[in-house]
C-alpha cells in the first residue's frame, strides 16, 4: 500500500507516519509513505526519520494543485492532516485558516479524484460542533463552529462530503477530541504549560479555567484513524473521543504536580474571544462498528508526556523560541507599518 500523508511533519501526522513505519496499527512492511508538508512553524522535519527506505519527504503546499497532480498518481490513499490548527492564531487573523483548511482540502480532493486515488481520509476536529452544555455530540449533530479555525474546518468537512456525494470519491471524515503527547508544538496548552514550568515561567490560564475538554492521547487517535482508513465507510463521519473529560484548571494543577510546582505559578488571564465552554463526543459509532477503544489512561499518558518534554529540551527549545521570535518580528513589522501610515 502507498499512502500520501499531508501535514506529516506536524504533531499528529508525524506520529501516524512513525507508527506506520514501525509496523503499528497492522501496517505491513510493504506500506510506503509519501509525506507532503509545507514546513510552516508547526511542521518540523526532525519529527520524522532522517532517512527510511519506505519514506519519501516532499516539501510543498496542499494548495498547489499542479504539485499534487504530479505527486498523487500511484498512491492508493491520502490521509489528510495538513491544517492551520491554533485557535488563538485564527482569532488574530483567519485568512490563512480559510486558505489552508478550506481551499487546501478542496485542492487535495480534486487532485485525488483526477489521479485515481482510491481512498481519502480527512482528519477534522470536534470544534466544528461548537460548544455543548450537557450531553455529547453524535455525528449527526449540526455544525455550529464558533472560531475562525473551527469554521474553516467545518467548511473542509462539507467540501469532503460534497466530493463523496457528487463525484463518488471514497472519503471518510474523522472528528477527534483534544490530543496530547510527544512532539506537540509548544504553542498548545499542555506543552506550553510544561515547557513554561521547565523554564521557571508561570502558566497562563484563560478566565476562571472552567472550560472543559476531552483529552485523547495521540497514539489512540492515530490507531483510530488507521481503523477508519482501512475499514471505514465512504461518506461516513466518525467521532474519536476518549471519555476522559476535565476542566482546564484541574488539568493545569495536574501538570503543576508532575512538574514539581504549585498554584503560585498560575496566572489567570483575560479569556479568549468566543471561548467554547465544553466539548464532549459520543464515539459509540466507531467503537461499535470498527472496534475502537482508547488504550492510554490519561494519568499515565500525561505523566509520560511531561517526562518526554523534560528529557528533550533540545527538541522543544528551538521550536518554542523560534516561534516566539517570529511572532515578535511580525508585531514589530505591523507597528512599523502603522507608524508609517500615520
């Protein structure tokens, strides 16, 4: 089997690639992988093996239709991870999210259709459903996204459905809860808090910290994805959850405990605009139809994740500070432009 993985140098995509190369999830030694990644700030070539006889790396943009049409022939499947994914960045400016997540997905699907690719898996998020006060979302729940990021992903989900319904493309969509684990970019909550504490810095908690999320280890997520890729139905949507839900303040205190810190390191900051209060997935469908069940208990997974960052400053320090320097440069450029206009 030959698989094209878009965004395969990112957090979740690279875990999936490494697992396939290692023979996990029932993937055989004949599985060959092409990774297509633009290597934005969130993509890191070091997340992947430097060399492997079953891995080909191509640096490129999923919005580049000619590149995709040249690259895709001969592949049996596409697993589409590539996306702009950080909600805070989408609040500051949504253009890149619409371009990559909506237009980029359409470009991938169009190229797959014209290249004769037999199977496409589109990886999405529970954030497309909005916020839920009680109960849990099923796959039939209406899409009510509240951030530009979530709206762009909801758009991509609908585009994927249209290519199944209109063209008969064998595409499935997955919607997962919050992921955590090794190699996650330090802008995200868990690695940001862990790396801040490792540097002796406080952790910024939005509002009162009562926002609730369901947390899923990246390995459980990727195992579910491969189940959907190999056994999921065309045009079907599958929620992927963990059943482990906790509020941000409780999560923060667990990270503090594992890092040898206390509540004095917490800084409550102004809440994010449009901050969803609670996410919760009903993943009965994938459990009953495909036999999925998460295997990594949260307490075990979070302890291993904190230890991973503690042991690998050589990985996260360059990533974290490069992103901070880029943000500072962008702010300086905007200030200079504003001053010039004045």
